[in-house]
């Protein structure tokens, strides 16, 4: 259902100095810029086309915004890696370490990579998945149930429960739709993506979600 989520922290160490005399420094911001660009080649050149992976550098911190003429001696990059296979995690971690160290060395700096495996892959077990989908189809009809939903690069801590016990992670559609006036529909209230400030949960689906869980319980533990 969802990918593993790993955290990467890349520490770049150079030599600070005055921006007017940059030739006397080893600029970690310049090194960080090259690293940001280069790590994207890992997915395009080290991941098989039929597999999937994402590397996103989501934050960088270096220097002081109030010190326009100061080259810092340190830069930190933080990001996430999303994969579906443990061997892909191994490959990306190995390539990140080698690539970042090599780029930094080329500029006279050093770089270290801290790779943390945070969330596991979310994998439903077949029997529990089939039972839950059957219950959903009984409630809302087969035409309203997506049996083969495309896996998401998002992640979920429910993955740890699925590693310990069989189960199934389901998605409950709650984005309202409105007519576009051309015979189709477009997203309405609540149909914003995650972490969007306009997201508004559709409370009207709560009874359906509760009924789904009740149906799963009744199917799993029928009264005799």
C-alpha cells in the first residue's frame, strides 16, 4: 500500500571565510548545491526502471541570513528516501555515501551521510485484504471499491503492526466532488492533498467508516 520512509542527513564541512575572498575558503554551500543535483542521478541511473524510488532533499541549513559576506564552514542537508524493497534501500544508502563523499572531496571538503530507516513498507496480507474488500463491496457496491489501488510513495506507521500481525490498510474516500458543467466532476470541499492548508475533512463519511469496521468485525467474529 505504501513505501518505506527513510531519513537522510548529509553533513558537509568546508572552510569558512570572507565572501570577498572566496578563493581562501572551501565553500560548503557550493558543495551542497552539487550534492543536491547529483543525488537525483541515483534514481535515474541506479534504480531499475520497473522499480520505484524517490530521493527528496527537503531542507538545507548553512550560514546566517544576516551575514551576507560570511562563507560558513558547515552545511546540513535533510531529506527523505522512499522505496518498496529492502535491497533498494541498501543500494540507495550505499550510493549516497559514496557520491556525497566523492563530491565533497573533489572540492576539498568532507561529507558524511546518516541514513535512518524510519518506517517500513506497508504490505497487506492477502486473506485479510480480500475479506476487508468483500465487506466494502457489500456496503457500497463493487463499482465504488478500488481493489488494485496504486501503491503510494507515502508511508504509514501501521506498517509496523502489519509486520507483527496479519491485517489490511484501507483508504476511505472522503473528497467531495462537484460538477464541472461539462458532464464531468472536479474536486470540491475536502479534496485537497495532504499538508495543504485548504484541506477539510469530510465528516459525512464517518458513519461509513464506522460501518466498514463493524462489518469487518462481524465477518471476522460471526455470532453463532
